[in-house]
C-alpha cells in the first residue's frame, strides 16, 4: 500500500537533545497529522496542521506544514525518556482516508 | 470521556475462518475508519464510514467488509482468513470529516 517517506528511519539520542524528523509525499495534501505510537498501542494524535506554512506547537513539540503542501516537519525539543516510541506522519487530501508515513523510531538514552 | 474502544484486544484464528472486530467511537463522533497495521509499517486504510454509509475503501480484497450502526459503532468483518491477515487492526473516529482521527488501542489478530 501507499506510504509516505519519513526520515530518519530511526534515531538514537541523549536525553535533553532536540530531535527533527520529516515526511515527504509525491502528491499534495490539505491536512497533515503527526502521531506517536507505543508498542502494542494505537497511534496517539500529537499535532494537526491544516494550512500550508502553518507552524503549530504542542508543549515541546512543534510541527510545520510545508509550503509545497508535499512535506511536513516535526521537532521535539529537550527530549525526555518518555518521548521514546515510533512517530508517524499522516496526510490526507479529500478527508476520506489518512496515508501514513513509514515511521521514525526514537530512542532516548539517559 | 471514553476514547475509542475496540474489542477484542487479542484474537487467534485459523486459516479459512471468519472474524468480526468491533469499535465504539468517541461520543459525538460520527465517522469511523478502519486501518490495518502489519509489523514494522504504518497503518493502511481499509474503510471509512460516515452516518452509516461507506465513504471510502482502500485497496483490500472483498473478503474485507464493514458496517456502521445507528449508534455509530462499527464492525469489521474478514472472511476466509489468510496468514497474511495477521496484523494490528485499528479503528479511528472523528467528528465528521475524517480528519483529526483518534485511534483505539487496536485488535491484535493472529492467523495460524
């Protein structure tokens, strides 16, 4: 099935460091969403973006809707151990389905 | 408020059997979508229902079917199970337009 390209595939960082990840699509979207998923659980919605160029924050998380409408970025500042998990981007154009990225696995070491 | 609830949480079935998975959306949400997530991949869209009507269907065989009830809960049915159907099945609800989808904890289906 169709998946968006996410990078990096995995990250191993030290507690307190900042994290950046991105997601690219070959087609345009009018909504971008970022989710975090823990093992054996469903994805949890972190941030929703609805407008090209939009920059939205949720605590230590900041996400941006790319100007081309084909990409999105997620930054996590001052990482903590509970940030560990898999981060997925998801895009939609006509709202009937979400297309997910391949995921970025984040490991945080103390 | 309760989130999206799915049942059962785990299920083991034999090849060729049939399975029914259930989902209750967040109160006030009228749209329910189903996704399949195999290990190591992102979720793949299967169906979306809104006001009991199918609004979208992903690239899945006709063995997969779903429906939405008047109380907006939903069932996903899979017939003639294959080993490749083993996955985490996720249900997501949203208010009306399919965006800002909130997911349940999923049903882990193992086909042996």
